[in-house]
C-alpha cells in the first residue's frame, strides 16, 4: 500500500512539473526575441570588421597629405582625405549612439511591448553600421589606389 501511494505521489509530481505547451503568441514572441538577438550580433559583427581599421584611416589620411599633387588628382586626394576623416568620425559617433541606446550587458527585451519599442531602433542602427562599414571599406580602397599612383 505504501508503494502504491508513493508511486502515485511520484506520478503526480512528474505530471505537475511537465511544461505547458507554448501558445502561438508565446512562440511568436520567442521568434522575435531571437531576431532581435540576431540583429544585435549583426551590428557588433559589422562594427568588429571596421573598428580595427580606425588607426589605418588616419594613417592613410596622413600619407595622402604628404602626397601633395597639383591638378585633378589633388582634388581627388582631398575628397578621399575628407571621406577618411568622415568614416573615422562616423564610427565613433555610431558607437556612442549605439551604446546609449543599447547599454553593454542589457538583457534582450522579454515582452512584446519592449520589442515593439526597441526593434525599430535596432534595425536602424544595424542599417547605419552596415552602410558605414561599406563606406569605410570603399574609402580605404580608394585611398590605397591613390597612394599607388
């Protein structure tokens, strides 16, 4: 008799601990949180591609400054120098802006309301850093081509 009662108690305990199936709303929320987390990683990945080049931007700018040339190429060099400085400045502006909106260590939103508030901001930040990455890499390439002439 004691064995039957013990078995019944264990069975009840197991069934009471069983996780409830997730409803559609909860599944959608979890999917949106995963998308949010993926976008966060995407932003940092783009940042990590160009951040190591910040010193290189300034170095290329100085090398171009030393290569004073008259005529059309002088204007081209000046434009690339301005782009190098812009890429440098824009990177630090983006980082400051991003870290104020998404402080380091802040957990991902856990409610639909929080996601609705943060997701559009994150999407814009990802768009900005990707555009900055493309601009930076193109500007570096232009500078290196000019230095080879």
